[in-house]
C-alpha cells in the first residue's frame, strides 16, 4: 500500500466519472504496506460524504484481477466483513488509471490493530474459519503465486546478497518444506496475507478484512499459520526478544477449531505450516530490502523479524 503511482486531482476527477459516487471532495496517499498504490478517496453525493479506497495494482494484470475483486464481493455478500468493490457504470469492478488496473472499494469503519488482545485474536480465529468455509462455494480458482516454487526462485535471485547464515537457514528450510506433503491437506480460498494491518476493528468487533490481493487457493492451514505468526507475536522490545504469546495462540486456534475442526493431518502438519509461513515472509522482505522498488511513499519492512520467527519455529 505504498504510493508508486502518483495521481493528480484531474486524473481522479476523470476516473470517478465512471462511478455513481458523486463529486471528488478530497484524497490522500496511504503509506502503510508495500505492494500496491492506495489512496483514501472522499466524495460528496447528495450532500453526504462517501468514503472509499482506491487501489492501483502495480503487479497484477487486468486478466488476473477479477478473481480478487470477485472474492471480495463474494465474501461481503456472504456475511464476512470485507470491503465490497464498487461497480463502474461501464465494465464491472475494474478500470484503468494511469495506464494500470485500478479499483474503487468501500472504506470500512474501524482501525488497524498494533497490539491485538486475546479477544481480538479469538475473533480473528473464528472469522478466518468462516472465511475458509464460505469460500468452499466460490467457483473461481487461482493458484498460490507465493508458494514453494516462488520461494525457491526468489531465493535464487537474492542469494548473492545474503550472508552465509541466512543462506544456510533458507536452503535447509527449503529442503525440509520440499519433503512435506502439502497437497493432501484441505484446501480452498485463503487470504494468504492476514496480518494485523489487514483487519479493521472497532473495539473488539471485527469491522473488516481487507487487502485480499494475495488471495488464492491453497491449504487452509497455511493461512492460519500466516495469521498466528503475526497476531500472536510479541516484539515490543526489539527483534532479539521476539517470542509468541501462548495465550493468544491458544485463543486463536481454539476459536478456529470451534468453527472449523482441523483434520488429524492438519494437526500433524501445524509445526511445518508455521515454518512455511515464516519462510515466505522472510524471503519477500529480503527481496524488498535488497531489490527495492521506488515509490513516492515506500515502506520496507524488516526481514529480521521473520528470520527470528523462522528460527523460533525451527527450534521448537
């Protein structure tokens, strides 16, 4: 959600003419996140302020994007709190802006959570399971483009920049994960990036799951591990002191299991899933660090966080 594509007021005024959302009132770039360009957009319609988020997609093609926008609409219509995309007057949810694909979605109430409490972790466990269950009726399919093959190719690209200890850890972990039989685990639509900054809360009430632009079809267990690795991690006193809050982990897992029971095979694969989820974000952050993309407002996240998380899980 960094700003890589700069939008002028005149660009946005023209863009909004294809929507029934009123007149442009104000807009500002969003600096959080790292993948796409995002702006808060406010309009006025019949004297009322309307609030939206404009996303300009920096990596996905026009052909790829209907999956993401359709799943957002599907989840919102199936009682999963998700930002519903806004239809254009001419051609569905997707439109071109500055030569790139773009979409306007509703801006949900609530705010991000920096330090989730036990109750919020429990709520997220429940709703991730609901998300997985609802997705079984979604007919579109998209493979995970951040799976093990991507991890191997990404490592080959960035290996030259890494110290020996990181090379050894990653190579050993890739070898381990290659021996895990992920294919037999229950699969379906997953979020794949459900960090704390991709959920909005009003107090302890979940008001929205956002940023579904890594959504894909993959093992449910991996999705749960991605979430646990972020929501239940404590690192308020620096990377060296990162650890996991066992109570939060238990609250999240218990709430998930109450909504959707894990299979015996999933329970056995849980430690490997935590490691795989840590490896994925360790590699993506290493790539962003050593091969950064330029942006107007760019945020590079510390890869050492997930180096530590992976180390913790490997030693468990």
